[in-house]
């Protein structure tokens, strides 16, 4: 019987067939022989028009088992999400460590997901950012994501996102945009072509000017790299090594880039192990990127104000999933390689190059030729690396000096910070382009002849020492297949060592900066399986995770000790089962040997005083890079003063460390890490709730779900088909041929989010539930409790059980809900309509009584949020008013005060409006349980 035939009118409940939901008539019209209705659909909270034939009497609805199971599972998922259920650990292949889980939990505990992830070095901030990224995607909160990282870390980001999360990021090199634009619409924003993009930090910062460029060239450059990037509608922006964004002032290009990116997306993650570095002004600018209103001036940078925005765990507190310390001790030693008589030519070459470097560096200082100074530093490092490295570089230098118009144009655009961040091989390739000085070509010719002669006379001293030590370690560890990682700064040394070790029967793999992601992945896989020795340059080693190897040789030594630490970090990582052995080579009886001996002894004292990790953090900075370069150069120029020079460097480091320690107190955060909490995510039932919600929800919506072996075959509501589907991480890992459906899929989210509504007068289904005693009789119901405000809405779900005597039992209600998530129920009939109405009212009364506390918690959460916004607004207003008070001109001061007050009052008015809220209570599902056979009869 249709609603029109029954004569129901305004205020009556009815059933909308197409929406498969109850609805209420708000208006009925008879127009030109047609009956039309305006109806309210509570499930969608919308008023729509309907024809008479679309509507049916409410008591004609026939609920099904699938309808019941879908509603129970979907509501469970939605309730868990409201209770901050973390999807990323469940629906990712990563099982997070306790500190990473803590970071994810903290990040998702607030609506404003804008944080500084400040874990100490080596704790996996990239993984934490990946977990937060996945969580936002799984919840449907983010689609367009931008990662900005230093150039040297771009590969590492791409690799870790792909390996750990299956997330593919498109690397965009802005230098290629102009060429690409020829094939696209000139007005098109090319940054919008991909939803997940990574770019290098210094490739997209804005330019104020460049020598020889017109305003049009400058405008095009900034539009393509900076303006289009900022306006590309990102949901989440992640900035790695974010302390580089602080800048020396708010006018430097990196800070302008950071400030623009911070405004470009609602969600922001800044990553830095060393965000403070003893410089409050830079740290203040960094915190302003996260929340400008909370940090209007430097005095606002206090522990209480910083803590809500910072997530930090220290290495000493980190544990694994079994509760054990995360990192094992390591054995690191300096290994001096003695010159033998057969190495006389190599020693002579070293001394000749050192004289050339002293002379060239002094020339550069006198002529203020920065680029020549850089080149001389590199020449010294090359000769201590290998004869092959200095010979190859001298050959290139000779060829370039023959060119009449050699200019250091590349140095015009590069600042000291950018230079220090490059690996040694890249620095060589760039510095070789520099214009030389008078007579340099004659010196290079002489040195090249000596280098070629030396190379022809036999093997390098360090190469021989490497071979001896590999054999000795094999014997010490009783492992003839012992895997060894060898690091060098330069490709020519890598090639020499590869040939040397190959000729002695070792299987050797190589990694360097010229290899793409696929080639690097293949080299890493071969090393893990077949290859005994992997020789890597610094650029090749970026992003490597080589926990299956625990022996590392630093064949040559970068001057900054932190560069060596970064190399060792390739094997001394989370998950390393062995004690790492790191052997650092240095040529005996050289300036480098003497400097490093003295320096390491003094740095050990600093590490003991401040802590190894704190000392490492400070040395891992651009300022420290320059400091160590100067130390070694001064050692070359005046070997007798090495002790005093080392004292000066260590004194400067101690001062910086003291400043950094006071800054670290701002970040200090005491929290417990729970190993049990981390383990529970491995088999969390949410993935099975999702399976039930999808497979029971699709048929009622015109789709289809059929079990086929260990997989499902799905036909979605939109007509699309998925031939083989699974819903849990373990099956997905074991069966890569099966499609893994998660809540990230909008089709799945749609099925879960469409909850039914239950109203008075609707038939009451009677069901038998396996595992539930038949002697317990009553009605179970599921209710949605919600709070709605202007820009805020939250909801929770409540299960209620009322027995036949009218008493309510909370444990019984929860037990029935749990059984509906795991068991297959049986429908045994429908209760009579008058009985159904009575049970609805009794259940609603119970839901109102039991739900009062739940709603009170939602209210407190809402009030706390509004209160926090008020405090932010008032704090920012007070700070800005004080700043205006320091303006000298009275009329300007008064004008700005009035404008500030008007803005503040407008904001408080909006907050007053937001403070108002409305409650709601809706029945999702109602079920008669117990004594079903008698009731059906």
C-alpha cells in the first residue's frame, strides 16, 4: 500500500524505497492530479521531494540479516574512528615501534594536525610522517600531498614511502618545467598533474633577483617554481630538515618558502632532530609556521606553549616491541694505514698535492676567490682517498684549464649552506668549473704526470690494508661469507676498489649518485643475497637500510665527523641484530691523521659531557661543516698549531652545545612508551569489521559480494568490479595478486558511512545469535549520539539492551554487539507493530539515560576546543597590542590599535557562535533477541 492510498500526511513516518531509509512527511501537495511530498530523510539530514509511488508505509519494511550485520559493523568502525582508532598500523604493511605509534597517536589526537616531529636522529621520523600520511588518507582527510626535502634526501623519501607504505611520490625537478610547458597549456599549473609530489627545498625557493635576468625571466621563474607550487591545493605539506626554514631573518628565501607552504595546506608536518640549535629567533620563526597566533613573538616560545605542537622521543628512551632498548652498542675505531717502502711514490704524490693545496688556498684567500678555496679543499680530500681519484680529477682540471672562458657561474647561485649539503663527488664536479690562477695549469700538468706514474707503480696503501682486514674479520667472526659495506666520497675511488677486489675473487656491487631508484634497489637486493662487498659513495648511500650487514669501512674520511656518522647509520639502524663494527681508515703520518687523532680525543670528552646524541646533533649542521673545513685547512697550513686549532673548534662546539641544551629543554617531553600497545595492532579486528561491513552492505545497495576461496569477488554500487579482494594486511602481504581494500577506497568509505535509521513503527526483527543464551530475552538497540556546532561535529555510538522486565544491562548490550561482528545470525520473524512501537520508546528512554554521560564528554570536548581557540586569540591580541604600543607615531599607533581591536572582536563573535551546539539521538538498529521460537510462533 502506498502512502497516498493510506492517507498519511504531514508528520507521518514512511519508507523511501530508492533511499532504502525511513523518512518523515513535512509537506503534502495535490497539484494537477498528482500527489507530491517534501520529506525529511534523517539518515542524510536532508529534505527532498518525492512522488507518491516512491513511498511505502513504515510497517511494510522487511529487514534482512545483511542489513543488521552491515549496520553493526559499520557503526563499530565509525565509533572506533571517533575514539581515535588508528588505521595506519592496521591497514599498512608497517608495524610501528612504540615511539612511532606514540607519534601517530599524538598527531591524530587533535583536529589541528600541524606538528613538529622532533625525534632524535635515527628514530625514523620519515616512518612517523608516513604513518600520519597514511592515516589521513585512510580517513579520507588528505589526497594531495607535497613533500619538500633537501636534495640529498629526495631519493630516501621516495624509497621509504614506496617500500614501507606503497605510496608513490613523483619527483618534480623545476628546471624541467619550462621544457615540459611547451607540450601543455601555458596557463596550466603543472604541479597539479600529480597528487603526490616531492621536490627539493632549494629548487623551489623564490628569487629576488639574478644577475643578467630581466624582470620577465624572474617572474616566469618564480611563477613556475614558487607561486604555482603554493597555489596547487595541497591537503598535507611535509617539510624535512625543517630547521633550515628558520633562516637568519624572515626575509631570506628559505623562510619565505616555508611561510608560504605553511599557509598552503590545512595539515603540516615539520621534521627536524635539531629544531632549536641554540637560536631562539630561528626556532620562533619555525614555530610560527605551525601556528602563527600561538607564537606572535619570541617571548611566546616557552615550554608550555611549545609542547602541544612538538612530538619528540630521545634515543635512550626508545624501545622495541618487546620492551627492550632499541639500539645496540657499536665498535668504532680509527685505523691508521702505514706507508711502506713500496708506497714511496704515493707518499710523494700526497706531499706534492698538499703543497699545491696550500699555495692554491692562500691564492684564493688573497684574491677572495671562494670557488678556488672550495676546489683546494676537495683536492686534499681526493689525494687522501686514492691515487685514482686525484688522477681522474687532475685530468678533468687540465682539460678545463685549456678552455679560454672558464667561469665559476654556478657559484653565483649557490650559497655556503647549499654547498655544504652536497656530497663530495658533486662538489668536485661543480668546483672543477672554477676559473684558475696564473701558473695553475703548469702545476696541474706536473701533478698529473706524478699521479699517473704513481698509479702505474702499484696498489694504493689503503686498498691493501682493506683486503687484509676483510680476511682478518672473516676469520675473527668465523664467517667466510661476511658481508662488508665500504664507503668512499668519490666515484674514481669506487671504480678502483671494485676492480681491485673483483680481481681477488670477491663479488662486488656498487652504488653512487648517478643510479636511479630501480638500479639502487637492484644493487641493494643483490647485496642482501649474493654480493659480498658493496662499495657506495655518499650520494649512493642516501636512504639505504642495510641491517643485514654489520661491518662498515670508511675508506676515506669526510672532514666533518657527522658525515661519517651518517654512513655508519646505514647499518646501525633500527632492527640491526649485531654489534656494528666500523673501521675508519686514515693515512699515517699525514696532517689528516694528526688532526683526526687530536679531534676525536677531544670530541669524546664533549660526548661524555653532553651525551653522544646531543653532540652529534650539533655537528650535523651547516655551521659545523664550515668549522671542520677550516680546521683541516689550518692544519695543512700550520701543522704545529693543530692542538690549538682543535681546542678552538671544540670550544666553539661546547658553546653551541650549551646553547642547544637550553633550547632542548623547550622540547623535552616526558612520556611512557608501551610495548604491549604497539603489539596489539598486528591483529586488530578493525580490518575484519571492514570486511563484514562491505560484504554485507553491498547487496542492499545494488552491489554484490561473493566469497571465492580466500578472496572476495565484489561488484560495487557504481558498477565497477573487483575480481579478487582481501581486507587484511597479512593476506595482502602473502598474496600480492589480490587487491587490498581499505577505507582509503572512496567506494568502501561510502558503504561504511551510509548507516540506516530506525524509527517508531518500523517492524522489529527477531534474531537468533550463536553464543547468546536463549533464556535472556529483550530488545537490543544501537544509537547514534551526536553534537553539532557551526564548524564542529562529533558522534559516538551506544548499544542498549532492555530485558522483558524493563531493566537495562550494559555488559549484555556490549556482548551482543561483539557477537554481531563475528557470528552469522538467523532471522526468525518480526514482532507485531504495536509491540515494536512500545519497545522503541522503552529503548529510547534507556538510550537517553545511558547516553547522557557520553554526550557530556562530547560537550566538554567541544568546549575545550572553543576555549583553546579563545586563548589563542587573546594571547595573539595581547602580544600584537603590546607591539603596536611601541610604535612612535601616535596617529599610526591609534589606527593600528583600532584595526586590531575590530579584528579581535569579530573573531570573538565567531567563537561565540561556534560555542552554541545542538544534540541529537538517533536509532540505527533494533533487534529482539532470546526466546525467538516462542515469539515467532
